[in-house]
């Protein structure tokens, strides 16, 4: 009975509509990624193809990124504006941790995000994503640089050159 009442109430509220979400300029740029993408990258074993998807959810207030779709090491990141309307991302990593990154800079179609001071990662001990840079190159191209840290220092930078799948 509770499920029925909750569902009916929730549905009625949803049907009334929501105020449009007012987001930051950085999140507005990220929302343009909605859709499917493919990239090439090389992690020392030769070029490989990477599939990714971006999906808006929660009435347009969050963007879900799924990378390495279908692979055992598939990963998800959720982008949203924090309470100060600053772009924030939580990365659910194949390293079994969840680093939180926050916008550090936005200039010339490039977003840079760095590990947040309140991220739940043991920086000195855990391998983790420490920063990401996204260079937007028109509506259908982008390049991402993911920097990981291990033992408290830079371990690896991975570059992925993405093209939108049409």
C-alpha cells in the first residue's frame, strides 16, 4: 500500500512540473555532452577504443558519464553543481574509491577539475584520479586528460580524444 501511495504522490508532484534548473556556465557546457562518444587512447599497449555515454538526469541537474562501457573496468562519474553553483564531480572508480573533484578553472573552452579538499580518498596511500581537464573542440569533439596519483604523487596522465557517435 505504501508503495502505491508514494508512487501516486510522487507522480502527481512530477506532473506539476519543476522550476527549470539554473546551472553554472561550466555545468551548462558539460550538459552539451549528452549522447554517445568514442575515443582512442594508449596506455602503453597500443591504441584502444573507449566507449562513453553521457546522460542528463534528475530534472537536468546531474550528468552521468559512463566510460569503458561494457568492460569489466567500466566506471561512472556524476557531474553536478554544488551548493555554491560550482561544477563538482564524483568518480566511481575501478580502483574501488570515489574521488570528488571540483572546478579549478574554466577558460577558452577548457574545464579543469582538481581533487576536492573534502574528497573521501587517502591521497598518500590510494591510487586515485586527482585531476581532469576537458577541452571542448566544437559540438562533436573533445579531449580529456585524466591525471592519477599514487603514493601522494603523479603516477600517470591518460589522454582520450573523443568524437561524438552519430
